[in-house]
């Protein structure tokens, strides 16, 4: 996706995001993915990690919120093109003068932003039900990390959606992709516990850098250098993801137009 | 005698056909992703989380708990697909139009998932031995096998009840996913039951899986069948209770839908 399209079509992106949000609030599976599942994972982790240090509650709040973000990206953003096909609106969107990836960017924006609710519900759960006093150690750095994470997740989602529609074989593994990223990205425990050979895999996952930035700024365990590294990696991955996604979208649309197989691409 | 033969044939045909035709994951890749890799990833995730929480001292607790809990993938999701699938496929009117014995039809929907779920638990325990070194050298395997079958059956009992909900509501995947995650909390798979608040302990005791997981842990630690027999009797009792409740809901649904003409829209 061309970066300038984000600026030229910003109104379209916001309008698509708004419509997507309105539409998705009626979908019970989406409510499960962004609210119920992260909350239940937070309850589990709060019970399991009792006594793991004074910052563990904030660690769980952020980590369980991230599980909601990833599940939403995988199951909702991953199906953002397929969803249009199932509703019969894909042809109209492809024929519209707005670049197709701009529309999917807007849909992913809505998905990722609404998924942040998972972090808020986990926060309320830990504070109200479990009675923890949660204190953000670096709120401004945390807010900046949230914005960068949103961008990184959306960009990553722009790769997943065309891959899922072009290569059905990959989408069939969708159910198996949820927990591995929880593990490899270190959402709820450090990746240092994992075997060494998995570390490079973690490093190429944008959710890992998002988790690092959010954990370090919320619990105060990271210094500025580490936080800047995580921010830098998220930016680099976002740019790479946008570049790859532009190629994927071009291939998908070319294939659909040349083969006339938009409904079956 | 003829009636018994007919009903047994109906049970078996309903069992096989509902599994083959209505179980949405019955394709090699989808099956491998949803029934083998997803459970493996879940076991690894909760085992590492638990290991992190306990300082690496209680790995077996989490591996065994999650391996047995995996039966809920078949018990809850699979059974629901096999019951609700008739509604989604538009074959519910034909099903309710037949004079077939409803009890055979209903309980037949769960049978293959009991076998499938038990197979899934065996695979999961195998992963536990291979990846986390769970020691089975003191295990009474016949008692463990019975525990797996009993626990899977009781979880399928809850699945039958959930499956009936799929005939009443369009939001059944929301309900099923919620129940699946609640089982992760309340069944004792990841949190020792006695560390939960009293009301949560009471809720745990009303669920399938709780006693099955406790039995499996006892047996793998070297306990005997006599040690776990009372737990297994309670476990199967709970499963039967949920199954019967589901059957009554199923018959009520048929009666209500026929009276009101709301077979596809309830």
C-alpha cells in the first residue's frame, strides 16, 4: 500500500472505520473476541500469576489485552476481504475509484481500535473485581506505544487479509495460529522461557515488538533505549508490511480481473 | 427385538452420518489445525504461563490439566456442530418429520465425538510426555483410559446441552467459546480448585471435567483406580445429567417449533 494513500484518502479510511464499527457491534463473535475472551484470559492469568511480583497485575492487563488484539486481527481483519465476498459487496468495492487496500486499511483500523477495549476491560476487571491498584509507570510513552502498536497491527493485518483470500490453504490453519503468537510474542510470559531457536521467530513478529513496548512502558521495567528499539522495529515492520501488502493486493486484483474470478479467487 | 435392532441401526447411522456430514472440521487440514495443532499450542501456552507463575515447579499440573481439557474441543464445539448443523444445512424439517426415535437421534450425535475427543486427549498426553517430560511410569493405564473415556463422555453431555442452544439462538458460537474458556478457569486445568473463592469452587463442582482432571492427575502420579473411582462416578453422573437436560430441551424445541411453526426461526 502506498503511504501517500493514507493521507490522500484519510476521510475514506475514517468513514470505513466508522461503518465497520457500527456493523460489528451487532456481531456476537466479535464481542467475544474483543471483550469476553481477553477478560477470561485476564482472570486466568491473574489467578495463575499471583505472587509474581508487584507489577504482575499491570503485566496481565496489557498481555491479555494484546491477546484480544491478536485474535481480532487474525479472525476479523483476516476475514475482512472474505467478509465482503460473503456479503456480495466485493465487486462494488473493487470497482470503486478508491484503492481497495485503503478500504481494508479502514476496516483494520476499526478492528484494532475496538480491540483496545479488551485492555480497558481487563484493567477494570483487575481494579474493580480483584482490587488491584494499577499504576501506569510512563503514561505518555505508553500512549505513544499504543499508537505505534495500532499502526503495526493494521499493517500486519493488510498482509493477512489478501493471503487468506488468495491462498485458502493458509486460512485453513487460522484456528491454529492464535495461541502460537500469544506464546512467541511474549504477551503473558517472557520469551526467555522458550527454547533459543524460537527467538528469531519472535523477532520477526510485529506483535512481539508491540508487546515489548507496551509491557515496558506500563510496568516501567524497560529503559528508554529498549523502548525506542521496540518503536523503531514496529515502524520498520509497518513499512515492510505496507510494501508487501501493496504487492499482494496488486496480485490479488490482477488475478481477479484477468481470470474474472473475484468471487472465487 | 426388531425395535431394538432398528434403533441400534438408527443410532449408528445417525452417529456416522452426522459426524461426516455436519462436523465442519472434518477435512484433513482443518482437522489438523483445529484438533491437533490448536490444542498443542494451547497446552504449550498454558504450561509455559503456569511454569512462569510457579517458577517451573508444577509443569505436570498444567500439562495434564490442559491435555484433559482438550476434550472440550470435541465435546463442546464438535457436538454442537453435529446438532446445530441440521439447522444450518436446512435439514431440520426432514429430521423432525421422521418417525425416528428421538433419543437415538440425539445421543447418536455425540458418540463419534466421544471417540474423537478421547483420541485427542491421548495425543495431547503424548505431546506432554514428548515435550515436557511428563512421567507415566507409575500410571495405571487402564484406569487412565477409563478416566479419559468418562471425562470425554461427560463433557459431551454438556456439549449436547450446548448443541440444543444452537437450535434456539444464532449466537451459539459466542456461548460455546465462552463455555470453553470458562472450563479453562473453573475445571482446575490451570488453577488449583482449592485456591479459588468458595463460590467459584461450588461452580467448579457442577461442571464436567473437574473430577476427570483431578482423577488423571492422581493416576499419573501413581494413584490407583480405587482412589479415583468415586470421582469418576460423580463425573459420569454430571455428564448424564447435562445430556438428559439437553434431551429434554431438544424435545421441547421440537414440540414448540411444530406448534408455533417456527422451526427455522426460533
